[in-house]
C-alpha cells in the first residue's frame, strides 16, 4: 500500500486503512441518514415500570420475530416511553413499529401519530368491558348529575375505563371537570372535582373512607376482591354503567412496510392456536388471543376517539 502512496508515511496509511474498514462495516444508511434497521421489529410500551414491562413484552416479541423471517425481520427490540407524547414522537420518527395500548390511548396514537389499528387484544378471555361508577350507599349520589359539586377518583392518565371514558361522558353531559389539589380540596359548585388514585384499591379505599365522593373503574376490576374488598363493596352502590367498548389493541405505525404489518397481523391472529405461544401470551398482560377488527369495533373506536380528544382538549 505504501508503494501506491509513496508520499504518505506508513503509519498514516495504517490509520487510513483502519478507518476504511470501519466505514465499510457501518450499516447502510437510509435516505434520512439513519442506519437501515428494516430487519428489526421494535415493540413499544408507555411504561412507569420499564423493567417489569420488559419481562412481560419480551417473550411474545421473541415468538413473533421467530416467525417473520420471510419478510426480512430477524431481530426484535423493545422501546419504552415515559408518556403518550413520547410514544407519539417515537411513532412519527419511525422509532417504534408496534405498540400495545388500551382503546382510548390507541385512538390518540392514531389521531396524533398516524398509527393504525392492527388487531383487537383479548385478555383473560375478555375483549370488551365497560366503566362503572360507584359511591357509598349513604352518599346521596344516584346519578351522574348528582356529581355536580362533588368529587370523583380516576385511576391514571393512561386508563381508558377509569379516566378517558368517564371523563368524556361527564364532559358530554355538561359537567365541567377540575383537578383537585388533594382529597380535602373542594370543587366549585357547578363542577366535578377529580383526583388520580393510581390503583383500583386506592380508589375503593378513598371512597369508603369518604375522602372522595365517587370512584370509577372497569367492571372487571369491580368484580375483583383484591381491588374492591367485600368489606368495602357492601357499603357501595353502582349508580351508573357505560356501554361496552374494546379492551385493548395492537397498533402499528402508519408507514410500516405493508408486508411486515400483514405478517405481524397473521402471526398474532394465529398465536392462540400455537402451543409455543401459550406462555408468551400469558405473560403479555394475560392475553388469551388476538381478534380481527370488524366494523363494530371501528365504530366503537371512532366514538372513543372523539371522547379522548375532548378530554385532552378540555381538561389536560
């Protein structure tokens, strides 16, 4: 090589040779300058506990990737987002390919980041559920209108059944919502004050102790004695229930390669019939199967989208 470049010192030629090898070993860049990662399927999750969620996501991701070699997928990765805004950014930038979400969260990702619903998720044999509102029997609350000037507990900002759906329903009835500083804070006379209890058991405890006037949760959580102990429930009354809506969905980014999206959908729809998927599905938040999205589900999602967007616009 020195003979080819007689005026360049041998040591410098060695350095140049190393740099050339490094350049040749770099992944081929796409037009935007980022390395070509088309062989990687990235599963995303909004998470406040990344370690626990990683252990729940990874087995199913491995199962799926092993069945997608025919469309060029040979590797799977997981990317956590701290909140919905970060996940929307990941989707818009192509950092995440597949996201598992509750129904309202999924509709917001569709509206704000161009994500596309892929399949409906069935957990513990249930693909649809609804919201219940409850209060103490001695509270005097018998309808949603009775919440005016009172307080209510939601779960957290990601919950469909215990935040987006009930908050949207109250707003649609002309009941303004205002966040409270603490359970002892009082809302304005014409408003409904709200707090986030963070868990169903906290919601039940706050209502039972009269810290909050009413609570919301899914009918599935209401039936779970670990979330609503029997000693509490006998003092409660359910004063309103919503119609059923989809429980959860698997979403993909809107510009994901159509062949990859189609194969992912196929693998997920067939997973419940594959013995090798039994444990990965169980660990994937108790999933028992994935179902096609039909016209009825699409109508439900459209309604949920309108409510979720109103909640974000009016109270967040």
